[in-house]
C-alpha cells in the first residue's frame, strides 16, 4: 500500500536531474548507482512501490535497454 504522506515528502527527492537523464560515466557512476540503489530500497521500505516490485538490478537492465533504444532512434533521427 502506498502512503500518500511519504509520496508527498519524497517527490522532490526522487526528481531526475539532467545528469540522470543524460547518463553519468566515470568515477561518479558507481557512487550514483549506489545512491540510486539506496533510494530504491528506501522507496520499497516506505511502501512507495508495489510489494511485488522488481529488483533494482532488473530495473537497471530495463533502463539500460530503454537508453540504448533512445540512442539508436536519436542516431536515426540525426541522419534524416
């Protein structure tokens, strides 16, 4: 069950930043990944996600696939 008070309190905390949207590489990548993992675990603990929410690792795999698809589509768009 989702707790609306938690959602309201955390809305700004989980807002994406330009760095998250564009992707982060280099030394910050591991720290960012760990921070996202911690946030995801906290969201689970706070009841912000469904009880049967997928694992963080599976979520990251899905996000990576989406990112790759967007890059491919963007490359096609740039050529036209």
